[in-house]
C-alpha cells in the first residue's frame, strides 16, 4: 500500500527531541486508525528532492516550498490551529492566492457563525501570534495603521513590492489623517524606532494590535498576518507585497498606487465569507474530527492513489 512520509525538523525527533506539534500528532494518529502507512523522518532541505525522486511515496514537507507531483507543504496558516497543506508552499507562497473566491456561492449563516467564533477568540481576547500588551493602547482614532515586518526575513524580502519605508512614505503622502506605526515585535534594531520617531506625522506604538486596528479605518502592511486579523475587525486592508489572502484586499505595487488607494473610499468586502472560505475550506484544522480524512482528500486530489 502507498505510504506517507512526513519530513519534520530533527529537533522534534529522538529521545531528547521536543516532540511533534499537535497537528502532526493528531494527523498521524488518524492515519494509524485508518491503517494508512506512514513514517516521520528528519527534514534535510538539501536532499529532500532527491529522496522524493528515489521512491514512490507521498511526501509532506514541514514549512516547505517545494513543488513536485508527490509533495504537499505544511505549515501554520497565520492563525492556529489552521494549517496550510499545499502544493506550492505555505502562507505567501501557497496556491490559495490563485484560487477563485466566490462569495455568492458561500452559505452566509455558516460563514457568519465561523467568523464570530474566530473573532471572539482573537479580537475579543485581544490575542495574536505574538504576545500583546494587556493594557489598552492610547492611539488616535480614524487614521491609518501601518504594521512593519522584518525585511531581513527572507520571505518578506522576496515578496514585497514596496519596502517598509516606501510603504510608510506613501501613507504619509496620502495625507488622510493620523498615521500609527507598529514595528515588528522581533525587530530589535534601535535604528528602526529612532528613524520612526524622527518622522513628522507618525505615531509610533507598541500597543496591542487589536486596539490599533480598532482605532484605525485603514490597515497597511506588506503581507503580515495582521492583514488577516484586520479582516476580523472588518477593516479595509492594503497590501504592499504578495500574499495568499489578497482576494478582499487592495494591492499597491508602487507608492503612487498606495496613495491613490488611500484617497478613495474602499468598497465593501465579504469579510465573514472570506474568513470561512480561507480557513475552513482552504486550510486544515488541528482540531477538526475528520483531519486525517480531509488530509487524504488533499493527497488524492494530486492524483496519488492511496
């Protein structure tokens, strides 16, 4: 019978390893219950394609960006417990960006219930991927929130159309009210904050992202997960880089376009339906009872017999 090979970090495996993430634990338990053969091996990114070519198994590559008829790439899709399981990559590199979003075909009540539940978990609890301050942020109302990312991260550098400073200058050029900027939590370079504090018209904040988004009426970022979280606030998003959740965002590939987008009223967006479509339909969830079955559906959709 055909088998599945999971390629995961070596640091997870062995007697002293940190162990598999819950997604893989639940998935492999489900496969075992269905009598589907599988194995879990060390991920060697330099040799993994040769390993795939050398056998007839189907391969799952953690945090991968590999393309092959017998490969799916797996990784957390911005918000836990949802995961990409994708033929081209994860997050900005996933194939979701190329899938058509058809809101008229989505059942409104199911989408609304899903949206409300996810919104309550994140917006209601004021939580995010990175730890957020508990105290309420004091930021001006009705402006534009700009969320920086760390451009030293390879995936940001590869996917951005504007760098963070070009993006911020475009927002300032639009001259549409208060501008709040939150540096990335992992950006420890003091030069970033020093440069921001010298810029006229910029409010630098380390506040809770949900307070910042709630106070603003537009959100601008390269392709940060904050864009998805802004959807949960039903706030219009402008992206300045490649993202797989751009279906209901505006995209600015140059500074002039960014200025123009900020100066016009945004159109209405189907936030409820999009959140349901992206997470419940395009992703897999660690907590769903039929995780292994849905995973096998993804594998079979590639043409692989199992």
